[in-house]
């Protein structure tokens, strides 16, 4: 596998960043994950807009113009011969002697781009079965709307899920409401057939897949409410699913060991999954 690091394409084993990198030392770094289907980037514009937003909110400089970055992403995909998979883009505030405040202006940011293939048949098999999620307290910092690599709470949540034989963790706020998944947006469909997902009020990442699914929902005239839902409500839901760039729409068939609905992927989730790639740009 070949990675792009600050202007060079290198085999992964030789690719690296400095031990002084602020991404390594302070998680002073942001990222994007963008799906590749049939060699094409999915929802690229929305991912690039979110990257710009993350950079702006942290006052971080762009390592490359958007056009140059688009070229690097495509070249990384090409060199890795990825047809179906994901491309990963990470930008840090650069490498400099360890000191908490921002480095002097002009310190070059670090840019890393990697690409890897995914076995679509494996992901489809997963979607046919649905995944299990477990709920854990949301212990993240306040700025989770920024796609930063400060992901330690997400790592711990995901591992807690793994330890219980589940594939995703749903993070729950102090009032008992689900915020989102450790690396996905969380959705339910109520007994009345209404789709529910948490509004973008700062407590969740603005998911790109979420935004495209919302467009689909509006287009198809499905019943929809953008509001927080409790864990109890999720237990009683007819359907549940998650959305993320790497899995598009993934049905959830178990929450904390309880079957969701009849325990099989729901009609709404399956329909949205089928329609997703017709809508994604
Ligand atoms: N995760 N919420 C969180 C906390 C996430 O990390 C992600 C994405 C999402 C879904 O966002 P999107 O639809 O734009 O992928 C929601 C990526 C895939 C990751 O960290 O690998």
C-alpha cells in the first residue's frame, strides 16, 4: 500500500510523520473518510466542505488547495488500485517543538492521504443480517461537531461494543438521549413509521451520509423528525440504523442485546440503503 505524506508517495512501511507532530502529541489534527465506489469518490463535495469547516473552526491552515488535494486523493486511490473502499485524509497543525499554543504562522501543516479497498460482499452480508449496538455514556469533549482525531472516547466506546460482541456503540448523554454512534450517525424508525435522528446542535458530528439520507427522506416524502431520542425509545423502535461514509446505511437489529422490531433489518433502512448510491454525488 502507498500513502501520501507531505508531497511524497511512499510504501506504508516507509511512510511516517515526525514524533514532534502535533497530531501525535495533542490530537491537534482533523480528518475525513470518503467512500469510493466503482473508482469514484462518493459525496466528495460535502466531505471537502466539512474538512474546510473543521480547519476553520480550529484556525488550521490548509496544506493544499482544494483542487490540489483532489488530485492527491485521486492519485492515492489510483496507486492503491482501489475500486471500492475508502480514502482517508488527515491534516495536522504540523511538526514543531512541543508547546501547547499554536505554532508560529507559516509552520507547514502535515497532510497524510491513504486509500484502502473494502470487500463490498462482506459489507453487504453484514447489512443483510444487521448489526448489534450497545449503549455507553457519551464521555467526549464539547466540540464533537469538529471532525478531529481526538477520538479516545470513541475508541473506548467501540472496544466496549467489541467486548460485548457488538459492532457499534451508541453514545448516550447525561439525560439518557442517544447522541450518535462512536463512528456513525444514529437513527430510529418509530412504531408509527417516523424516522428520527438527532439535530445538528453541537452534540454530534454533522454526518455527510446523514445529510444525504435526509435529502433522500425529503425526496421520498417519508415521515421525519429531527429530534433527540432516548435509549428506551430506541428499544421500542420498529427499526434502527446507522449511517457513515464507510457503510452508507447499515441496519441495526439489536440494541443492548434486545432485538429491534422483529430482529431483522427493517424496510425503511433497507430501502434507504438501496437508494443511497443513486442519490450520492
Ligand atoms: N466516521 N459520527 C461520528 C462520531 C463519526 O466518526 C462519523 C464518521 C459519523 C458519520 O459521518 P459521515 O457520514 O460523514 O461518515 C458520525 C468515519 C467514517 C470514521 O471515523 O471512520
